[in-house]
């Protein structure tokens, strides 16, 4: 199964200020703020929704095709992804802009000052999926993950026009897109992914009921954090899958991306929706216990043990028979 993952590719620059921002502000001078905070910690982490999903698929033994836009500063990140099984040859390299960056400083009170530089991501709207399909032979599924909004709409419309199955994962971009755009992203999707809040926002912005959404998608996968996953489709009984118990919650960033990677890997491995969701929940738990979205490593025996603990030996045996990690 050839999966193309479209969406953001970025790096996160996370800094820590050993004081409180509030102590540095002068109330009657807020209209002339000019501050520089001396930080004592910097973590640079690889990220971006599409890159995180592709990394997860690669770690599980697939060769996903990453589709997005980056700057000429992408070489080290490209090498990292390729070492973990990701095909990066369809990544567009901007000649004028840097790879997207999230820059965030956190103080002792957990207050944050952050900026997001979209950069090269804006050029993702120039990518044509047909060229990607021609290069790899065919595309069995395209993931439309958070990205430049124009690119998301273009990729979705191209999938519909060319008859390529697609998975809609609008995620955080739901907050900045209007109802008509969201309807375009969802209508005709083979799979739709939302968390609890995104489900409510999608219904509010589109004006659709849940039944009307299910009329337009093949399968709706709703994630509820520690309360697990619910899978719904128009003509089937809803399926509930519990979450995997987390040993030590460290960093929630990228957990949803990990679930999507595990679920999609399960589909590619010819597992059913329940088993696929179990793989997704297990991978999500591993990422939740790890600092960084792509800093985990998978051990086949340990992965199977965690599946067995939550879902039973039959589930573990069936999933392990497909694993190549």
C-alpha cells in the first residue's frame, strides 16, 4: 500500500527562561515593550504533522511518501527521515524561504511567548499530487494533514478529481478555516480524523449533524485521549477501543500524529479497524512517554507486550505477525 502524507514539516525551537515574564513588564510601558530574555536551555526538535506521521509509518516498516514544502536548510532533517524509512523525494524545496519553525520560550510559571514562522510551507500549494503518483507508480491513499490551507484544499480536490482515496485530518487548521473550506476537506474522505474538541468545531463550522458527516465519509475516527477511540461509519455499529495505559506522561506533542501513523499502518497491513486502532493507541502511548515527536524507538517484543497487556494475546499475535520493526 503506497501512502502519501501531505502536510506541515517543521522544527520546534523550545527555550526556557529561568524567571517570570510577568516580572519584566512595566504596566504603563506596555505600548513600548522592548525585551530580550536570556534563556538557559534550548531544545531543537523535529516536527510538523506530516513528518511526524511519516516517521511513525517508517518506524513500523513502511516507506511512506512525504509531501510538503521546506527550505534549503532541510538537509539534516531529510537524512534523519530517510534513515527511518521515509521517501522524501517528493518534498518541494523553496529557493527563497526557510523550513517552517515554531519558536517558544517558557518561563518558571509555565507562561509562554511563541511565534510560528510558516516560511516554505506556503509553497505547498504549488505541489501537484499527480507528479507524485507518476513517480511512485500509484497512490493508494493520500493523507491531507494540517498544512497551508490553500494546499489542503488543492490536494483534496485533486484526490477527488483523480479518484485517489484520501484521509482528512484537518486538526488545528479547523480553527482558521471557514465552513465551506472545511466541507471541501471532509466531503468524500475515506477516513476522517478528529479529536473531541475538533469534532465539535467541525460540526459547528460546517452546520452538519454527525449523521450528515457520516453520509459523506467512509469512516470517522474520533480520538478521546485517555478515554480511547471511537470508530464510526454509516452502516456499521460504532466501535470503541480503549487507550493504552501510560507509564509516565512526559510530552503530549505529536501523540495524535502517532495514533494516525499506527492506525494507517494497520490498514496497510490488512488489519481491521479495531486492530488498527489498537496499534495507533499503542504507538500514541509510546510517544506520550517520550520527549519529542520523533525521538522514540520501537522494539517488536516490547510493542507486542504492550498490545497484549491492554488488548489480549490474540490481538498481540495478529499484530506482531505483521510487524517488521
